[in-house]
C-alpha cells in the first residue's frame, strides 16, 4: 500500500495538474526545479498515534502557508495547532501541530517545516499528496535530509555516520557509541590530530623558506619530528583498537562450544530467549552451526551453537565437529560449556585439554583467545557438596534448567564484551567503520614516508598527504561514491 501511496505522491509532485491545482498558489513561490524543496514522512511507516512529515528547502514556508489555516507561518520553533487542508480543493485533511524552523537554524540548515499529523494512513497520504501539489516540492530520496545537513556544514561525515548508527542501534552499547560519534568525538579527535600535522608542516615549510636565515629559532625541524612521532603512537593505538569499534557496530562473534550433551543448546536458547536449537538428552543433537543475533548484556553479539566436540562418530557429525572447530578459531569470545556433574568423563577432560587450556595460554604474537568457562547443570550437584573440581580453571556455575547463575554469567559477559567491543561508556572514541581504519592507516603510512624523505620538499608533501587523510575522515573532500555509500544507510525522511 505504501508503495502505491509513494507512486501517487510522486505523480502529484511531477504529474500534470488541473487548473484548480494552482488556485491557492501564492505569489513569490519558487519555480519548480530551482533549489528543490523536499518532503517525506519522517516517522515510521504504518498506523500510529502521531506521524511526522517534514519539508526542507526554500519553498517550506510557502508549503506551510498553502496547507494551513490561518495561513501565516507560526513563530520559529514553536508548536502551533492548525487546520490542514488540501490547497487544490480546500478539503480539510487534519487538525495538526505544525512547526517552522527557518534556516540556517534547522537540522538541514535550510528552511524546514514539520507537520505532526494523526498517524492514520489516509491522513498521511492526504498530507503527502497535498504537499506534492505545492509548486517547487518533490518527494525526498533516502538520506536526503541528512545529506543536505552535511552539505550545509551542519554535520561532519563522522557525525552523519553516528546518526545512521543511532537509527540502527539495537543495543545499549551501540546507542552509547552512536551518540558519542554523533556528538562529534571522533571528529574532534581527528581535527586535533590534523592540527598537530598543520603545525609540523608549518615548521618544515618555515625551514624550507628560511633555513639559511639566522632569524629562525633553533630546533624547528626537531620539533616537527617529535610531533610526528607522538602522532604515530596515538594513531597506532587507535588502529590496534579498530576491530573493537567494528565489532560494536556489527556484533561480536560468541561461539558456544563443549562436549556433547553439556547443555550448549540450552544455554543458547536461554541467552537468546527463544528456541533457536533443539535440546534433547541424546548426545550429538546439534550438528550444524546455528547462528542467532542477540543482545548480550547490552552488547550486540552473533551467538553460534555448535556440535559437541568428540571423535569416532559418523561422517555427518564429524563434519559438524569440523565446522565447530573452524568457528572456534574465528571466535571473538568462546563460551565453553561443561556438564558440572560429569567433569571426569573423557570428553570433558579432552575438551579442557584441547580448547580451554590453550585459549588461556598466550600465542607467540602475545594475544590470547577470550574464553569464559561455564559449568552447567549445577542443579545436579549435591547441595553443600564439594567443589565440582578444584583442578578446573576459573569458571562460573550455572543451571540452564533453573536459571541459577545466569546473572553472574551476564555480568561476566558484559565485562568480556566491553573488552572485545570497547566500552563506549568510558573508552576513547572508537573507529566503527573500515573507512575510518583505511584513512588512519593511510595517514600512518604517509608519516612513515615523512621519516624516510630524503629532502624537505618530499617530507612536507608526506605531511600534506597525511593531513589530507585525516580531513577526509571527517568529511572534507569525500568523493561522491563514498558519500552515496554512507547516505544509502538512511531511510527516506532522514
Ligand atoms: N539437570 C539439568 N539438565 C540440563 C541442564 N541444561 C541442559 N540440560 C539437559 O541436558 C540435555 C542436553 O542438553 P542440550 O542443550 O541439548 O545439550 P548440547 O550440549 O547442546 O548437546 P549436543 O547438541 O548433543 O552436543 C537435555 O536433556 C537438557 O534438558 C541443566 O542446567 N540441568
Ligand atoms: Mg546442542
């Protein structure tokens, strides 16, 4: 139905009009096509209490006057109740709140109007069609409001990305991170780095121009070198963290693994609060990798259930075991599950030796794989009985059956995921996109060329290239294709 409505609106905006359609056209209305004014439904689609329709562009004031009675524009940024009617027929459409945001003090920097109408489909379609009939107005394309805000310097590119992430945020941590980026934290950091480079460049250029001159203070080049060195350290630290920000955007890979029948699928179902996997007392129930996106203690995660790890079974289960091992290698965090009442069994011992112990050990490159060991079925242990096994590495006790120990597990997951994804509540601004990583890496590469440069002109050029990458990160000089890619994330009306 909405597709049909859109066609109607587009027709109303561009199609032929009857002589009556211009009846209420006030003088001074901008000619269609010259600096188009866009309009769209900005709230979610479907039946709702209130729907927000907005316009942006030079004809916004004219659109307001054409649809409302009384026909004056309300005071800036004040909500006023108005009767809305179709400018072509005078037919009443709704009684609604309208707002007027004259540019440049508006979201897009242009004149904007908002109509807060009752959210029934007939009201929304009536107002959209009425707006489409106002000369100079056309339906907005996806992300066009935000693109105009960017074009008028209201938002930097990193802020635009923050806004897109905020609209798509599904977990608390994603929302925090997106808000910080929308507030411009990453942009500020990049601008301060770019300023450092501008200073270093000024020093190098001063030396090129006045190197022989006695008036130039001592140590100018050394100062530029030390500024570049400090910047290299800062960029390096951020790049090492880059994977975290991307995990926060797209979800950390959390793999549930363990011997057969330990309760892995029961845990996946408990954490995702839905029956993702089949649970049965028969060992070897899960054979494929089953993935489900979940909100784990406020962090986004892709939770994978896997086949129980054991040898000497049929070819289908063997393939499941091979896939489980493959997943374990790619995991950002392993949730290792053992049956607390069955720790002495060969499959439990084997899993401890093959998966749990190696994950704790440091690999040659200094990194270790994150792992949380969960001893499930704690309800089967005798109350007040001995510790399940004092030799087992640090672990959490849980019963998927009773839910006991779940709060402790969620708290441990929150801490682990804050390390894996970065904690947007406390940490430095995160690099959430491959684009950010690319520009920082290119900046760092250019600083490497600065250090190797055989003459000062080449050194200065390397600094200019490095600074260019930081400027492009926040949006100066972005190519059209990159902008298209970023704005494609938005819906119509934003
Ligand atoms: N008593 C008790 N039984 C549990 C608990 N968690 C799971 N079970 C039972 O243990 C059996 C195996 O559970 P699953 O979740 O299918 O175990 P799994 O590790 O996925 O098993 P496979 O897919 O075969 O490797 C089922 O009968 C569950 O009901 C628990 O906390 N306490
Ligand atoms: Mg299973």
